[in-house]
C-alpha cells in the first residue's frame, strides 16, 4: 500500500526524515463521482467510488521546535514546494493555531499559497476539536499520486491525508478516529481558509470509502452512508477523455441555485395550503411531484424577481443567485427530484445483479446513467461538447461490447466520464477512449481499481530502515473485510500492537491494528 511512497521518500526526503526513527505514513484516495447532484440538498442522494490513486503524507516528530514541510507535485502543478519555520510560526505560545489573519499574512504570497491548503486541514481539525497542540516540531512530506488533471476530488484527498497526519503527530493512538468528523474538518477548513466548496460527499468518500464498494450517501444534517459492494463481474471506471470540462462553474452554480429557488416557491405554496414544507428535493416523491406539485413552481423566473420576494429569510440561497440571469426553475426542480431516485434505482439494480447474476440488471443500471446524462442536458441545460462523442460511442457499443452506460462525472465540470462496464470489457473501453479523446488530450486516463478510505485503515507507523538489533514497535493496516450492503462505517479507536516475526527471530515492524 505504501511501497511507492516509501521508495520515493528514500530518494527525495533523505535530507529531512530519519529513516531509523519511527514515523507515520497516511494515505487518502481520490474519488470518482458516479451519480447524483449537482446540489447536496437535504434528502438528496449521491454515489461515488474511491479510486486507487491517492495523496500520501509522511510525518515525523522532532526533538526541537523546527517545522519542515515539503510537497511533491507534478511540474504542471508547480513542482516541489518547501517551507521551514518553527512551531511559533503556526501556533501561539498558549497552544492554539495562530489567527487566520496572521496565517494569511504569513503565507499570502503566491510562492507560499500552497501552505494555506495544509493550514486549512489544521484549522479544520481545530474547529472540530480534533487536533492536539504539538509539543515539538515535526517534518511533513506530502506526495500526490492522483492524475494531474482535476476532477478526482483532489482537494478532499489532500485535506484528508494531511488531517490524518496531523492527528498522528499529536497522538493518534490515544484518541478516537472518526472518519465523519475528519471529513467535516476537511470541508470546514476548505470553506474557511481557502474559500472553496469541497462537497461533503467527496470528503466522506476519501475518508470512508471501501475497496470494491461504492459509497452511497443521503445528505442531511448528519449524512447517512452505506457501502454498496460492486459485483465482481462489473466495474465502474473513470475515463479522463478531455483536457477541460464542458460545463462552466457559472452554469453549475445556476443549477444549484435554481433548484433552491424552486424549493422556496414550493415551500411557500405548501404553507399557504397549511401543509408541511419539504426540506429538500431528495425528500420529494417523484410521482407526487409530477402529479401535484410541479404546477406550483414557475416555469422560469428572473433572479432579480426572485430576490425581490424571497431574499429575506433565504440569505444562503440568495448569495448564489445572479439577479441578471433567468432560471428554469421547474426543469431544475424536476432534475433534482428524479436524480435522487435514479441513484437509488442504480444501487438497487447493482444489488439485484449481485443476487441473481442476471445481466439485464446491469443493463438497466447503465440506462440509469444515460437517463441522468439526458436529464442534465434537457433539464439543467448542460452541453457536453468535449465528451459528447465518447458518450454516444458508449451508448452505441452497448451491452454487446460489455459497456452498459456512462455519465459525465461531476455533471460535466471536468473532462471525466464514469462508465459502467463488464470486467472483461476494460480493453475495449481503453480502445474506445483512445479513439474519442478530445483535441489537446495527449492520452486518456482510465482508472478502474478502487481503494480503502484514509480513515479506515490507511495508516502505517514504523521504521523504514531499522538498525541491526533494533527492537521496533509498529503497525500496519489490516486486510479489508467483506462489507455487507447495509453496513455503515465503524467508528473506533485504533491501537497499535507490537509483534515479532517468528520465522527468522527478527523484529516485526509491520504489526496490526486492533479496531475496537
């Protein structure tokens, strides 16, 4: 699991790390957005997969007050970054991190802006009461093995790996590790420090995803999650077909804002009829919406007109509304109502295929992806210019080629497509992607393997190069156990247990975790 990272450390961090001294390694995978969205309103559902590409982090405590940080990134993302300072640069004398204003003043320069991503994880943990104050300095090395192209949940994976490293350096073995709280810390830190909106689904998948499973999430004040085992005969693959996305940030924001505007209209109409309003489109029954509620929502409305009547009391939605834009409220509401139902139908078909091995269920799951794509085009007004030919080719190849369906990941924000296929169709998929790669794309990336989330078992503590006769205490993650469809993530305390290798009489620095 950590072998590529440890090999890299020996070549790029030998001036920073002591390889004969204990250190912690953490890892958090990227994710593929399969179905759901673009809004995460209460009750709405989404489905994601944790991919077998990760962000890695190594942290080692020091005896002095110095802090060294090195971030290893591809040349296209700025290359290797380095910063050194002392504990007082990040923390006050009384223990808490310095104020955000002071930290922004220290790291506001363009060549130091990458440090703010690390600070976001640190402050997110602090705001959620998960970070102890370091008693000494430390060395941290971060390496991203995610593809260079955006769209794989890079922000969530980076934040999760760094957050777990901070927890490790301040006493991970003596505290509870709650993946949900880690995810919330990543989201809060990104919002407060970086002014970025990291979807909670991304952070939860990076922290709690399971190998060979999809992560089903129902959004709300406390998200409800479920691991959905992927049948052995099928794969959900990420295909990076285009160098850029087809849907602009403004259009995606408009789709989310318009859905919120429509919900306010519906709630106002229900109140007039002395009925209970609904908290989100995911809580609305599609049949009831089509038969009774659709007519309560305007077909179209100017942003300025909506703000005139509903701004007070709905400031969170109003902040995203463009007064000069016209919103297709009824169509956007219809998409979000039926999208959550499509997520549930997709999950149901996967489960039925696992039970019966009848390929017709995979075919229906693939058609669900295609219906979602059609809804994004017809109801949300998205146009998939760059990946459109590839989507058509997948649909034309169809079940005979083992390619059941496809949908633009993140609703077309980037040039990545999620494809449901038979495990024997991986090579035809690669060939099809090569034939339909967009102009300017050197070679399409196809990722079909999955990995465990960082908060489950992706830590390692030990010594990379033990001295002769050295007695070591270390830990390694356990093998992933099969997960029942209805099982939810376990929360627990991770306790390292020292072990020795019996066969050669040498110290064993790859012990095990006992998850209680």
